[in-house]
C-alpha cells in the first residue's frame, strides 16, 4: 500500500510539472528537452502533447491509488492484469534509453538535458519501474 501511494505521489507531481509547462511555466524547461550539443531544443513539444503526458501521468497515479485500496473504483480487468506490468516496463525502458540522447546508456552527455537526465530523470524512471514491479510481486 505504501509503495502504491509513493508512486501515486510521484506521478501526480510529474503530471503537475507538465500542467505547469502547459500553462506557460518555464522553470526547469531547459533541462527536460533533449538538445544536440549547445544547440536549441531538438524537439518542439506541442501543447497538446504536454497535456496528454500530464493526463497520462495523473492517470498512472490514480491507477496506483486504486491499487493501494484507498479509493475503490472499478477498473477494467485488463488494466489489473497488464497495466500494472506495462507502467513499470515503460519507465525501465525509459531509464535504459534510446542510446543517443536519453537514458543511462546515452552517447550525448554534455548538454543541460543529459546532465539532468543522468542525475534525476533516468534514476527516477528506474525507481518508478522497480517500485512498480515490487508492487506486482508483493501483491
């Protein structure tokens, strides 16, 4: 139960950051988008994408809150079977990365994003993945 609550809080905070950026916030923005060297951000993130990511993160938090038993909402059986494995898998894959800009095994390591990714984002994704797997194994 405690691990589910921890994941719910993490996902809620992460979703909150995305909503903050959606509504014009700029704090931390330079560190969350991969860049090529000292160039500008290589991705132009659309507002709709930021909204979707924020909603998905909050939904993940809600799913783990349901898992904790603190709220009782019926969810489809397939979420209970596959979703609780899917979510940690996505975050473990994110921690491993795509071997160029993102993850523990990235090649580009001297940008603001890559430094933040190495210190914060990839370890956080690994922790989320491990906690998610532990929740499933402990059931």
